[in-house]
C-alpha cells in the first residue's frame, strides 16, 4: 500500500520537464516584492484552522500554534518571515501521517486503489502554506492576472456562472433554436 500511495521519487526516470523544475527550485528567488508577513496576516491564517481536525505527524492541533502566537506573536512572525526570506519550507513541516480510508462501494476489493489516502499535515506547515497562498491569491487578484472568464477555483464563481455566461452569449448573439455547445473539461 505504501508503494502505491508514496512511490519513490527517482530522478533517473524524470522527464525533461521534471528535470527543469528540479533545477529551477535550486535557485533562490529573491525579489524586492517579498514584504515580510505581518502579525495580522499570520493571525488571520492561524485562526482559520478548525481545532477539531486531526493533528498531523507532529501531534499538534491548531490550538497549539494559536496559543503560541497569542503569547509570543513576534516569535512566530520572525520564524515565518525567516522562511520567506530564505525561500525555505522546513522539511519537518512537510511530514504527514497518511490515513487510508476505504472508498464507498470498494469494501470487498483487495487492491490498494480501494483506499483514499488522507494526509494529515503539520499545522505549522499548513500555516506557512496558507500565508503563501494568501499572498499569491492577493497578487493574482490585484494585478488582473486572471481572465474574467476564469470560473473554476475562484471564490464566489463556479459552474453556474459559466453556464449563465454561455446562455447570455447564445441569447445575445445567436439563434437559440439552432445552437450547439461543445464543452471540454481538462
């Protein structure tokens, strides 16, 4: 089951694209745009976590970093800003516990594919991840980096919005009684 869910990361079988990505990750990206995380940013991310969620490999629930932040906000801020400045995501924070959950209807199957692997990540790593995601999303939304026709993976926009946009195009420009639509989901 472990081989199925966590295959070896063998560099000898890497494609040209994977080799290029590996090389790019070795270079530290240092831009003047990397402003330090504020205590408000960190508090916002940590407060979003559900304290009832199962802990990761480190055994810490979200309550622990929240209390630590309330007691020593400058310490955690300094730690996360050091990660940002160094371009480092500590390996210990990437460790997870994998819990296999049997997929519905696959109970009698003997194959490892009958399980859905749930990775329980360390909460301090999830916080750094959340800080980075918030920064990226802020940049994308504030710099008009998204096409106005982007519906997937955007808050407050979804499939219904996409269908309504197609409906408006058909009603405004085409004859509704003889229109065909082809959809491709990649």
